[in-house]
C-alpha cells in the first residue's frame, strides 16, 4: 500500500515537473544552434526548426515576399489503364519536389554536416508545399502511415521532398475509334493554397522531368508518347472566399496510349469473320432444305450477337457510334442478308410457273422473278405497240393472267410465261408464235407436266432467242451467284472498313 502511494506520488512529481518545466521556458529563450556539429541530427534539427525561429505555416519567402519556386519531377513505376467503362487509370509514382527554404540553411552553424535526411517526422517540422491532383478519383500515399516519404535538407537550405504515391485519375476517353483508338490521359498537379504569384510550380529543367520505369507493363495499351506542360489555371471556384481567388500554378504530365488491337482481333474480329463465312454455307444447301438453312442462319446470327454483346459489355454506354459497332452492323447485315436470301430463294423454289427469259443474265432473271406481273404487263404493252393486229391476244393474255394466279387452275398454273422484250421492233413474229403457244389451247396434254421438268423438250422453237427456266433453276442460279457475291461484298466491306480504321 505504501509502495503504491509512493509510486503514484513519484509519477505525479515527474509529470508535474515536466509540465511546469515546459511552461517555464520563455519563448525568447531559443536553444542555440551554434557549434551545431556537436549535436546529433535530430537534436540539431529540433533546434534549427524550433518554433521560436521557424514557423512552418509560413512560406520560406514570407519575409521578402518573393515567389517560391517549386521544381517537380516524377518517376512512374506503373500505369494501369482500367477497363474502358471505368474511364480512369491507376498510377504509381514517386513525386519529387525541390525548393529552397533559406531559414533552414545551416552551413554557417554546422559546417561539417553534409545533409539532413528524415522521413515523416521531419516533414511535420518544416514547411512543405501542398499540391493536389485536380483530376484524381482517389489517391493515397503508399505504405501505411505515410512511411514512403523522404526529405533531405542540404546545407544551403535546399529541401528535396520525395513521396511515393498511388492515384486513380480520371481520363475521359473518346471511344469513337474503339478498339483502334489512342487515349490521352494526364495527371494534373495544382497548388492548393498559394496562388501563382506566391508559389510557382515548374518541372525540373535540364533533366527529363518524368522518368518511366523500364519495367512499365501496360496490358492492353502501348505507350506512344508522353510530355509535360506547365500552366496557370484560373481558380474556378471563385465564389468561395478562401480558396479560388486568383490564378494557380499547375503542372501537367500527359501520356498517350495506343490500344493493342491484337486481343480484339483474336477475340472479336476474326471469330466474327468466321461466323459470317459460316452463314454462307447455306448457299451450298438446296433451296428447299428449310430446316438446315434456317438453323444455320439463326444460329450464326445468335452466336454473332452473343460474341458482340460480350465484347460490348466492357465499354461505357456512350451515345456515339464506335468503330466496333460499325463492324457489328456490317457483319449482322451480311448474316441477315444470307437469311433473307434463303427466304427469297425458297419462295421462288416453291413457285410453279416456268419463266421465259430473253437472255440468261441477272437483269432478266431478277426482273422476271421479282415482278412477274409487271413484266407481263410490259410485254402486253409492247406487243400492242409493235403489232396492232395482236390486240386480240390481249383478252387471251388477261384471261391467262387471271387464271394463272388461281392455284386451282392446273393448266394455266404451270405455264405462265413471262416475256421480257428489250426491243419491240425485231420480235413481232416471235411474239406471235409465243402467244399462240400461250393461247388457252396451249396446255396440250404433252405439256401437262409439272414445271419442274419442263426444260429442254418444252422449249419454244429454236429460232426464239429466249429460254425458259424453271423456278428451281432460278433458285439454284441465285444461290450460285450468292456463293460468289457474298464473299466478294464481304471482302469489299473489309477493305473499306480497315482502310477507314487505319487511315482516318
Ligand atoms: C564541440 O566539440 C568541440 C570538439 O569537438 C569542442 O571543442 C567544443 O567546445 C564543443 N562545443 C560545445 C558547445 O559543446
Ligand atoms: C504541352 O507540351 C507539348 C510538348 O512539350 C506541346 O506540344 C503542347 O502544345 C503543350 N500543351 C500546352 C497546352 O501547352
Ligand atoms: C495572389 O493572391 C494575392 C493575395 O493573397 C493577391 O494579391 C494576388 O494578386 C494574387 N495573384 C494572382 C496571380 O492571383
Ligand atoms: C489570371 O489569369 C488571367 C489570364 O490567364 C488574367 O486575365 C487574370 O488577370 C489573372 N488573375 C490574376 C488575379 O492575376
């Protein structure tokens, strides 16, 4: 019991003495810094930066009113652009600031001392400029408790302040050319407290102000270029009283990144080319093979949409059209056209009318398959104009037309003949003959076969320049043309697309 009271008393005495001792020291009684070489570094520094002669809240030049020049340099360890939809990037760097604080010049007091080096405790004793990153999303000192800070003071009062930091910075990307885009991102350092006439930030002269680590690995990008700028920015929050008056000195470090297309080529462009090519397999299948052709068309369409949407998920939802979306639209257009081509060809296949053609070329075939009635009307008109004595055939042909559209009339159904005459002048006899063939009596028993096999033998006399094609032949003909046209058009689309992407 006694012992305890004694210890408590002693403790009280120690505390009391300490507090009293501190209080009793007069402010004017500054610890001497002469013969500074005899002190340890921390003892010397605590004397040098003692509150009685050093106010760390005041600028180094508060007495003279001159501008403080702060020289900056940086060493970048690591740049990691985030996924495009985050619109930011992560930076690990060492920021070094250099300025002169003449109040800390100690060469007169401690001539043998070469340098004073300290960490965070030293930073707390002296004035340091307050900078901030104006485009930061978040930033922090690396290491816990601000360990990664290093300050050295030279005998002439030059202070070098190094600090390892990590920052996540905003970078507003323009994705119009995605994934063939270049992005320019920057780190903006600004003075927080003092305006440009009081504190001026500058990049180090003579040496490159920003070094990049040789081990800088950018996963999705390659570094194209980087540069630094100094500027003065207007305090844009001028309505606030304390900060934002006047202009502030700012530093900018900008780097340009080019996106590596390799990943997108392997994961998007080449697979989508293959899917488009796969959709052409349908042209080698028969026109009435509905099940395989529809399955092929829809499955290529679906797999392409899946591919494209998985790729589009990584992008921000911007309103403009990106280069990858133009590619998407082009490819989906090709796949869709292949599906539509099947529908078209299949419809023609199921027709029963034989089609007569002046010539076997795309113009006549497409004209007569797309607009059979129109072609027929044209024919009638031309016939009337060229040979008036044929006007009687009009009624026949109109009758023919009416019945032929009736699926119940087998005789006419099979033998609607569509003529396309390029010129009415040289064909009067031919047309007469052909119309005789088409008269209601035309469907003789020898011709009452299905249109499908009405080739060769059923053809009009040989002096006719036109030929007859069954719908099946036409369907096959269209498929055969598609086999060539689709790849050619796709190659053409590719040439245009890649030219635009790389030359604009
Ligand atoms: C400092 O040390 C030197 C010898 O190294 C000595 O002569 C001098 O008296 C010392 N000064 C003080 C203030 O202790
Ligand atoms: C920044 O510096 C680069 C190169 O030093 C220069 O091309 C560019 O014009 C400067 N930008 C501004 C805004 O001063
Ligand atoms: C900086 O602020 C001081 C007052 O603190 C003002 O007198 C001076 O005009 C300002 N200079 C600039 C460039 O804003
Ligand atoms: C700030 O800079 C602008 C031009 O950049 C200038 O017109 C203005 O006077 C400056 N403000 C101060 C307070 O110096």
